[in-house]
C-alpha cells in the first residue's frame, strides 16, 4: 500500500498491488453491486435505468452511511475500459472516483483516485456539519480508500486462490 501520491490537494490517490490479473480485478470493481464488500462508507450500489452494466453512461445509486446518517448518491460511469480503468462521477457532489489497473509482475497495481477538481465545494461544505465536518470527512474518505483497496486485495486473492490458479502474495 502506498501513501497518497498526488501533489494536488484536490486529488487523493491510494495504490495496492493485487496478485490477480487486471481484467479479474476490474470485473470486481466494475460490478458496482459488490461495492459494499469493499467500502467502509458505501454499503450497497444498484444499477438504475436501461444500462445495468459497467458501460459509459450507465447510472447507479450508491447507498452510504456514516454513524446514524444515511444518504443516497446518483453516479454516472464515465470510463469503462476493462482491465485498465473504471471511473464514475457522483452527480450530487461532482466528485470523480477512478480505479486504474496496471499489470505489475504476476498481478495488478490498482490505484483509487478521488478527484475534487470539478467538485461542488459549496455543497460539500454545506453538508460537512452532518458528516462531522468536511475536513474530517475527507480524512475518513482517504482512510476508507486504503481500507477499500485492502478489502479488494483480500477478496481478489482469495477468489484467485479458490479458483486454483496459483495465487502468490502481493
């Protein structure tokens, strides 16, 4: 696991190497109905509209929680390049979430990116008090990115091992 690597204060990145092929890890992330398995804040997602698969323009709802607070977000897929990148934008806040997949040895380097460069900062600040403060919530989101990738790594490597295709530590 690496620390955030961006020098832009509006972009957070966290990376991990997973002992599984890029296409398999991409399939896990792009199946947004599984997001609740990885994320500590987003406990479920559901496709909505005509496109119910990871393709550009597809929409899904994200069901989130923090303590007693619960909220739903509407998200739109912007990039769906199997084995390389899965990106969506949260319509309410304008935050762009990306997962990038790069072959690394016998596995995949996965980088999660939280990009606020086109975010609705006023809305984020207005909602901030409900989530314990915008800055505190941002810190929790950064920690959550690390936790998300750790959980993804554990699941991908367990699935690879269960499939009998020779998983190695990453």
